[in-house]
């Protein structure tokens, strides 16, 4: 069960990454008629964020270390459980250690 839960967290993270980066996700396939709605991408991001928080919550309840999958700033965003502009602006930003000069 441990590997499954961690795999679900990883999948939820990848899905949220794709959502923030405005790439195709399974959510698009569920609601193809909503592409014209200006709020579609907010719905999509909210759904992906809710999924990510739910999978992290399940992992925590099972005592699984999920933090290793995320950068420190992402970990803080998840722990605070707030989806706001800051999360969308900085979620995919490289950490200082990833920046090559």
C-alpha cells in the first residue's frame, strides 16, 4: 500500500504541474465542452489542487513520507492548503539550487 499511495501522490503532483503549466490533463477530456468558458482553467486547477491535497492527506494518514517528491516551497504551499495566485505563480519555479549560472 505504501508504494501505491506514494505513486498516487506522484501522479497527483504531475497532474497539478501540467495544470499549472496549461497542458492537457484528463480533466480536459471530462469536460471538453467547457473550453470556451473563461473560468474553465480555474475549475481545472482547483480540481487538480484538491486531488493533490487529498492524496497527500491519505499518505500522511498512512505514515508515508511524501515531502521528498516536492521542493521546499511546494511543501509549504501544500501544508498551508491554500490555492491562490502565489501558488500558481511560483509552483513551477526552480529552487535556487536548480538554477545553473
